[in-house]
C-alpha cells in the first residue's frame, strides 16, 4: 500500500513539475528547435513555425524519476538493465536534440539508433526469440530502429504522438502492476514519462503551442522500444517450437497505431517511387482529416484505437480465452482483427485521397 501511495505522489509531483516546465520553456525558449518554413512544410501538417521544446521536459522528468530509486542491493542484473536503459534513452535524447538543432544527416541518426539498440542488448534488455545471441540481438536492434522511426513519423499532427504514447504507457503500467512484476526501476520510468506527456498534452493539443520535436520523438522512441522488450516481448509458453505467434502479437498490438501508420506510408511511397524517408502529408492522420474529420477527432480516434488494441494484447493473459479458443486460435483471431482494421484504414486513406484530389 505504501508503494502505491508513493507512485501516486510521484505522478502528481512530476505532472505539476512537467506542466510548469512546459510553460516556462514555451515562454523563454521560443527559438529552440524551430525549422525553416520551407523545410517545415514538407515535414509537418502545419507550416506554422513553433518551438520544439516538449522533448526537453520529457527527458528531465524521466531523469528525475529513474534517479529516485536507490540501487537495488545485490541485484546486479536489474541494475545493469537500468543503467543500459538510461544510457540508451540519453543517446536517443541527444540524437533528437542534435537533429532539432543542426538537422543531422539521416545516416548519423540511423547509426545512433543502432547504437541505442546495441546498448539495450548489452544491458540484458533483449528479445528472447531463438536463444541464439546474434539473432536475438539483431531482432532487438531492428525493433528499436523500427519503433524509433515509427514514433518519429507518427509525430505529424498536433497531439497524435502524445496521445498514442500515453495510451501505450497506460497499457504498460497495467502490465507492470498486474501481470509482469518487472524490476522496480520500471515503475518510476513509466510514471514519470506518462505524467510529463499528460502535462504536455494541453500545450500540444490542436492548435498546438509547442511541438515535442525530434528531441521528444527520438527519446520516446527508444524509451517505448526498451519498455516493449522488457514488458511485452518475452512471453512464451511451453508447447514447443521457436516461433510463437503470441510473442509477436502482444507487442504488435500494443504498438499497432504507429506500426500501421509506418507500414502505410512506407509502402505507398515506394509504390509512388518516392523516398519513404522524406517527410510529407501522406500519413493516416492526414487522410482521416481529408475524409472530413477534425484534427481533434483524429487524435481521439487514434488514442482510442491504440487503447483497444492494448486491451486486446492484455487478453493474452486472461485465464480463459473467448469462445474457449486455444492460445494459438486466439492469436490468429487477433491477427485477423489487426489486418481487418489495417484494411479499413486503407479504405479511409483512399477515400481521403479522393476527396483531397477533388478539392
């Protein structure tokens, strides 16, 4: 009980600090992370120039939260994980800060993301898939790169990345409290960043006053990717076989919205024979607006969709699956749900493209 009270007080304290910090940064750092309008028009839905300072507060709140716990005695493995997770998040933050400040070339960002994944692996935060170190390390690094870029690409409209990240962290805290029982350092990490994101939301809600920038999206990317490995990836059962569908389905469902958006944009740009790595106004959120939804409605829709997929991911831990299905059967049901929603979004995407061309 005392621990729950402590986590609650931590949340309130970080929220108040984060809200005040966002306000101060907005007032005194209006030039930080501001891009030239010509470049901005290609990357963001809005061509209006605004400061990108949200990520600074995310990182400060994370640093404070993870530092509040004492060293966990002789639990060397837990401390190694905490150290590597902190180091990877620091590197992700610095990558984003450099990009907001100097517009770093893509290869530098990519190599930095690879290094983030490698740091997590060396600290023991690894996807346990094959039992072969090289394969598991490669899969973990791929996951980190994919989520860092997905979160970065999702940051294309006011409050989208903020609201979706909040939903992922809400599912994460449920997972940590009720199902997984991870190392103690995981709790203040989730609580601190969740509180800072909720404090940021009023400043980032349409019409946004500030953006999180690459400073925020790169930090959130490695932070969420690391949590994904620690909380969602390594759930295997003893029915035999290396490939287990639910091991992949749980993290894919939790991160369904950024994954769907990235797959959509990547494939459609390749079909148009344009670079998938250059920003544009062709994301799912943009085409939902073209369909006639407001930006606020789109943010709420994607938040709720992310929550629903997160709850479906948690359903893997029910004592009994719906319709008396086996674990494998329920895995394929949820895989089909994912694919159906993905194709419905593609239909809406096409309808939005038609309305855009007509206007």
